[in-house]
């Protein structure tokens, strides 16, 4: 083999090694393309979701060891809201790449209105991050861009039509669990129901070994000695497993004035571990309606459809009478 052939072989080997080196050190373009177009994460992997809008509102949702989610390290999260969010992050896909002419407006929307989404696994490692912007004109697609990439896309959830961002863009109390009372029968030590204007109908249900006993709330109330209605106490206690408000109204200016008023009913629930749950109910009477003939406001009756509620934790909530009427039992209800 002459010298020329030897040099040619050496040159080809060096060129091959150089190409291999740079190929190994440079990410495959197709891999990068797949990465920037991938957004979904399996819900079982997720331990934490962080959401931040451009107005400084941040929300952190974390999976607790008790099986439910916690908002901002303080409150139990609203199951339905979390389920909708997890469904979205596990199914969101790129629908299509927008035309080049649409990209500037999309980038502007993402930079001014973008909602940042960071998803962490159960080991607190960030596994996904992207920004959600505005929607397409038909509101069937949502602007989206992966963190660290320049190309925005139109995202959607296959088989579902609607504004994807609405599942992410909740704030404050909208993320919170609306349960006024939540306690299993085995957890309850006592339930006390007080009617300040009907003292004789106020009562306490107290654990008595494996059974329950019903006694007056006030010492001055005569004890009812009739036999108890079979199963009435147990049925009543199970109503406290989970009973929900319609909404929070913590910004309602009436909350301060209500604290100085006499409630229709106060319910105190004591758990066996010492935890207390407490709610005070104030009727919300219908507003007077203006009579078109006389121009004078006239009452619409005394039918109460909702109550304002102040809880032990300081929350101001609104509940429906049709939901909570089963808790407003009189002392005599439990006896034959």
C-alpha cells in the first residue's frame, strides 16, 4: 500500500471520528422538535403544580400524603377543580402549528397575558413548563409555548371543545374546597346544635361508648325521656361526612356586620382528636321588589333559600337551604 492510500485512509478515519464527535454532542433536530411539541404529563407522576399569571398571582397545588391536594400549603383544594386541571395537563396536545403571519400576535399575547405552568413530579423535580396565552377566534384552540423554546403552537384537548386556559386560570378561593363540615362518623366525638332564639330545640349528640346519646344544649331545657327514633341519630351524624357551600364570599363587606348579629343556628362539631369545626348560619331574606304601580318596594315573603355562614376559620360562605335543612333538626326530632 503506497503512501497516498495510507494518508487517504487516515484522513477518512479522522473525518469520521470528528463527525461522530459533533453528532454525539448536538441534539437531534427531530428530538428537539418532538420536545417542543410535547406538553402532557401523566397525572400519577405529578406531585406539584405551580401557576403564575402576569399580575403577580401565584398558586401552588401539592399532593398531600392524605390523598387530597392542598392549595398554597394551607387549604384543602376543591376536588373538581383539581380533577379538571389534572385532566387538562394529562391530555393537552399540539393541535397545529400556526402560520408565520400569526406568530407575532401570539407571542404578544403570551408575553402580556401568559399563564406560566410548572409541573413537578413526586420527587419535586420539574418535568414540564409552558405558557398558556389567549385563544383562537373560535375559542377551540389556546396559544401555548414550551419554556426554553421560541415556536408557539395552538393546543387543545382531543375530544373536548372549550377554552383550555379556563381549567388553569382560577384564583384564590376558587381553588379551595367548599366543605363546611367534613368528618367521618368514627371521627366524631360530639355535635352541638344551638338555636339562640329557640333554646328548647337546641341539643347535643355525644358519643357514649359505641352508641350515641342526645341531650339538651342548655341545662335549663327539660330532658325528653321518650324512646329515640331508631337510626335517627346515626343518619343525622352521617350528614357531616361532607356537606358543601355554594360559594365563598370572603370579600363581602357584610361579613363584619354579621359577626355582631344573632345567628339562626350555630353548629359545633368536635372530633375525637380534638379538632373543632364550627359554623354560624344567618338567613338571607329575598330582596324587596319594586311595585311598578306604586313605586314602593314590597317584601317578597320570608322564604329563605340561602344562608350566610361564618366559620371557625374565619371564612364567609353562602349555602343553600335545600342542602343544609337536614342539619337544622330540633331536639324533639330524635324521639318518638
